C-alpha cells in the first residue's frame, strides 16, 4: 500500500574479487581456477579445473560457493579439461572459453547443437555455457521465449514441436529428442492424399465396376425385366379399361 511517489531505499553493490577468490580456493573440488571480472559490471567468470576423483559437477560447486557469497558475486563457472599449470604459455581467457565451447559441442548430438545454438541466440548468452543437460528455464528462458523457441525449431527443422511438449522436456538433449521423435512420426505417417486413389483413376473405376458387378444386378437381367414389365401387363390395361366409356 506504499505510495508510488515514495522513494525506495537502495545502495551501491560492489563485487569483492578477493572474497570470490577465497570462496573458490576453499572449495575442495576445485584444484585450479582463474577469475575475471567483466568490464561491463556483469556476473564474474571463472575457469576452474576440478579433480575428477571428487565427482563434483559445476552445479555442486556453485551450490558450495553460494553458501559463502551473495548471488551477484557467484561467478559463471567454465570447467577446464586440463590444469592451467600444464600450459606452457600464458593462457588467454577468451581462447580457453572457446576451447571449452568446442568440447561441449563435441559431446552434444547434432540436434542438440542446433537447439543449443537457437537457445543461445534467444537468450543472448554464450553457447559455451550450455550443456546437454542444461534446462531452458534455468538458463533464463520464460514461457514467452518458449513460443519463440518452438517457432525457430519449426523454421530450422521443418517439424512442429508443441509448447506443452517443451514444457515437459526442457533440457537441451530432451528437446533434441523431441525433434527426432517428431521427424520419425512425420516419416511413418503417410499423408491421407497418398492413401486415397485419385477420383476418376482407372483403379477407382475398376473397383467401382467390381462393386457394381457384385452388389447390383444388370438392367438386362431376366428378373429385372419381368419386374419392369408388371406395370405394362396389369396396371396399364386396367387404367385403359377404367377410362373407357360405355354407351
């Protein structure tokens, strides 16, 4: 019930780079990392090398970091395939992100790559941040953008994946499987026009002739001729007799 003219109190939020580094260093699953703050003030980025024996995934690491950092300080994590210390020369942050993107792309199916590219364009995000099990809604998608996703899928693949189906299966590879299923249905479902013979074709006329010969009698059939002669044998002479006058 506050007045629209009442000012909302706010304060400037700063990102402490040292605090983020301490949170990353204290995470046991992370063996090496490189942190970068974006010039535009966006969410920080971090390249992390994770010990495979720990079995941790990016979501687990983010959950562990979130206990120590506010949401706006939690960096976008990009998992490295090899340690930073194994590189002989100074690494380039953007080049490493491209390398990660290529590796992610290699693990995706062909349809998964297409879906990831469509979603990256719609949400204006880096394809390197999209995995096969990434959920469209967790990436920032909404029900309105979901309609655009369905349209772009139909435009680029030629198959129609309904919005209710995308709601039920919204991961990258899940959407890719929906496209494959839709393509399979379109191949197995023969068009109705292909199943029906054209009107007037020889085959149709032949079938009609067979039906006529089986289910109906010819006009020259003896029984038909006798039935047709009844009016002439009985009713016509009777009519003439009744119409005649007597003296």
